C-alpha cells in the first residue's frame, strides 16, 4: 500500500524532531539531525535551519513492511499555515504532536478543525514526556474536552495478536456485537484491531500515544503499531487523476508536486490546459532534498513532475472537477518597497513566480501607482519573504506596515445595466445583483434566453465576472457575497468582438453598485482566552473595547474560559498585551472567522480615501453610438438608454 502521513503541531511541539526519528527508525536516513544543531533532514532550507522553524512542507519516503509511506513535515507557525493546509489535502492520515508540558496550544485547535473539515483520520502523539512539568493525564483530559471524547489513549502497544483489556473494553462500549463477545469472553484480538482500524478511518476513534522524540522514547513502538491501524485503497486501473499541492523551482525548471488519486502516470503522458497541451518530461520521487527519477507512478504516491507549467496549486489534473477553495486566507496586505536598479515590472515577475509557489500571496499590481501589494498571514512571513528575495533573487526589498484586508458587499437588491458601443463594437448586459448570506462569496445564475444572447456570449459574461476581484465603491477593496443573475443581454453578429462583453459586464456590475446600499466588511477572529479567574473583568473589558462580543464565561475553580469574536484590526496585536497581564500563564487562540460588518466604517473609508470616479479600471457609465461616434451616458441615465428593455 501507499500511505501519506502528515505530521502537524503548534510551533515548538517537537514535530521535526519526531519526523527525524521516524525516518531514522525506518532506515530512510542514516543519522538523526537536531533542530538546535541546524542539521535536520526535512528542514533542509538555509532559512529554516537558521530560524529553527519549519517554513516549507517537505516529504520523506520510508518503508514499513511491504508498505511505502510518504511522511510530510508541515509548518507549525500560523504565518505559514496555508502551506500546511495544502499538504493536509493530500494526506491519508495525520499525526498531531502535542507537548506534554504546554498541552493544547492555539494553533493545535486550528489544525484539528482543518483535519475534521478535510476528513483526515488522525492520531495524537504526546511528546516531551521526559521534560519537567510533563503531565500526560492533563493533556488527555484537555483532548477529551477540546477535541473529541473519542480520543483513545493506547496504554499498552498493540500487536497483531494482542489488544489490551482496557482498549477491548473501550471498543466494546461503542459496538453491540463486540460488547456481546466481550461479555461472553469470546472477543478476539484480531476482531478488535479490524474494528479499531475501521473506526480510525471513519473518524470515530483517534488513538493517542506518548513518548519523547528527543530521547527516542515511544517512537519505535508507535511505528510498529502504524501498519496495524492504517489502510488505504486506491483505484490503480482508472484513468489518471492527481491533485497539485506544491510548486517549487529547481534552478530554472518548475517542479509540480502532486498526489496520484487514481490510475497511473507515465513519463511522456500529455495533459490539456485550455488550448495548451503539455507533456510530462520527468517524474521524481523526493526524500528530503534528494530524489530519484522513475518512469511511472501509481495511485497513492506523492511525486514531482517536470514539463507542466500551466498546473496551479489546488488543481485536479486529469478531471474536469474544479479545485476547492482553501479555508485559511490572509487578512493583511503589505506594500512592496523597492529602490533597486531593476524595473518594478521585473520585480513583479519575481513576485508572480513566488505567488505560483505560495498562492495565498495574491500579488496585486496597481498600474496607476506602479505598486506591488501582497496578501500575508503575519509579520514573520514578511521577514521570510525579505530573506527569500535576497538569497534566491539577490534583490533587496522591504515592506510597508501591514494593513487589514477589507471587503465590500451590498445590502439591497438592484439591477445593473452595462452597454459598450464605441464604433464597430457592441455588447449589452443586464445583471440582477442580490445580497448573498455572509461568507458565501460571489455566485452566479443564468436567466437569459438563448434567443436574446448566444450561449457563448452568456458564458463570456460569467467568465468575466469571476476572472478577477472587482473593486467596491467605498474603499476599492473587492466585492463579495453577491449573487449575480444574468437577466438578458445583446450582441451584434458583425460588430461584437473579444473584450466587448468584458466591458459591458464590468459596467453593469459597477452601475448596480452605484444604486445599491454598499456595506464595508472586515475580517474577524474567533477567540478563546483562558486565564486565572482574577483576570475575568479585564478580559471582558478588553473585548468590549475591541468592538468584540463574547459568550457566557466558563468558570472553574481556578480558571475562566472566554470565547467570542472580534475584528482582526483590534485583536491583531493583543497577544502581547494578554501575555503581559497574565504573566505568560494565559492561553489565547485566534482563528480566522470570516468577514462581517466593519466596526468603524467611516474612519476606514476616510483613511483609505478611495475615489470611485477616478478608478482607471472601472467605470459605471455606459457608451452608446450615434452618427458613427461613441458617447458616454452616466450611470443615472443608463437604464433609460438600454436597448434590451
């Protein structure tokens, strides 16, 4: 079998050390590296070794028995969590490492939620049990409370012919057939293992192990049990299908990393991307920074290919299925400050290259100001970007102060009208625009009859509405949560050409926004604060001052837990304040919780100073033609002038 297993954790829980031990015990590497010695196998980038953190998701290959495993070591720092999420999408199983001293930390909860969302069967490994202050029982009760009641502590190692009595009992409590056999003392060990394997696969059981990665305690035992608890099935005879999860550049050539979901792939196989057909010229199996080239791969394997320049991260190759959007999105943007000799457009090309490797950067080019902006998760990401640009491309770049990424939507239903008819051009579009539920994004439906507008032109309208982010009227930030319905439109057999429907669609959208009640949205965090009871007053006051809301506090004898949501803008730098007044003993978890109405709209609009009439990319007016000359009709008068009414 081919099995892909991911290792995930909050930063500093011992994830990379655990991965080193696993690779060493399976003879995949000859010597164990240490993070503090800067010689780990999977953190092989200079940046990672210097900083002592994992920044890139890298994989190692190993064999246990007849099975081949790909182990993916993921970043634990929240700034690099999109890289972790992309790796999660190709995992068959995941191992969450938790420190026996610190217990469940902020990022651990985000990891757990993502794994549940993507339905990845999960194991826990409580690490650092050799350290002073380690408390396995306390971590177990935390896991039961914050993650799942179905977390099962494996008290004695499982073998093909042995399951401990307490685990037998745990399984019997959850299955009537096993319970009968257990009570009759006829329950067999093999039956228990088969049931446990099924429960793990269906996310009804989450086995938990304990040990010390640094001291090499519990690692071999964990590896011995892994084949008994994991099982994968892939259809190797189906046509090839693969998911792209990573893009890297090897010198000048692009490497597309993917997982084969079905079928098999051979060197020289061809794939079409729209009009372009590309051929796989090389297949590589990576183990850390080392690789071997092979002629074919089968379903279940993780590999890299050369020759595909059109495939993007998240794409499903070999199928018409659309890629699913990612959950973790940046809430900040920063302006690139460059004063070197290269032309700014050349610098933009370098950022486009980095964007292919890290799609969450969402590089924005502002032609009018000749400025580059990037979307980011946090300030450490900016520090790493600065170093990457220097070491890889030898360009010195700094970044402006990160700003919040706002969005806009509408609160009323309107119909937008757009007409584009300079001489020898013709297109008209009528769009119904309705508010969508918060967090839905922009959606589209078609109510246009083919007698009024050809199917090809109808598709063009939809394509143009989704080809880019569209500026709102209040701040110029993207519009979201709008449902567009194409009501009708018109083309001309002779005069309609390429970009006419693009122009008409953008003008219809903008004309609709002019009529609508526009709403500014800002990103929100869902927070969870845990501290001593003494601080409850301060915590509640701080959240109210941060324009947030909270649920009823959960009080225990010593501690209080406060949950709720508040704007990213007000909570962004609260961690330091919270740590200071709780003397570092409090725990604060912040998770992105979507967009909602901005708490200080007027202030933000004034600060951004966007002029809707001076946006070079958008106009709400329409263009008509009379006596061989095009003339402009302002948005207020556009509806009356339309041809399709």
